[in-house]
């Protein structure tokens, strides 16, 4: 939805291959102001940045926002066809007001 559409990126970490750590292990914080929580979706993507400027999606996950619960959550990553990527995920801390 137009007013609830927002794209944010973490900082790119170069040469951070198999077991990536972002922001020196302290994570990054993003804030969203949601107008229509019932219709909003949260999509998390992991991208591979190449020096040539090409970006390749490693994995992604999308979920209706009203299904998201606060706390530490393991977000599984799926491939471009929503197939499982074994042992791939992102640890997120979710806070809502």
C-alpha cells in the first residue's frame, strides 16, 4: 500500500560470506509507521552485493504484519520461488507499540 510502503537497507558488509555478522554484532534498528496494520506485509531480503554493482537475492521472507509477534525471532530465508533454503535464516528482534 502506498503510504505503508518503505524500503530500508542495512549497511553493506564486504567479504562477509558464510556466517555474516552486521554492525559488529550490534545490529541495526529500523522504524516504520504503519497506517493499516491489517493489510501491511513485512518482507526481509538478504542480498549479495558484488563490486560490479550487481545485486543478487540470497533469500527472502514475507509475512503479514498482524502475524508478527514481538521478541527475538528466527526468520527463515526462502529462495526466489519460496522454496526452503536449509539452515538459512536471520535473527531479528521485533518491537511494536
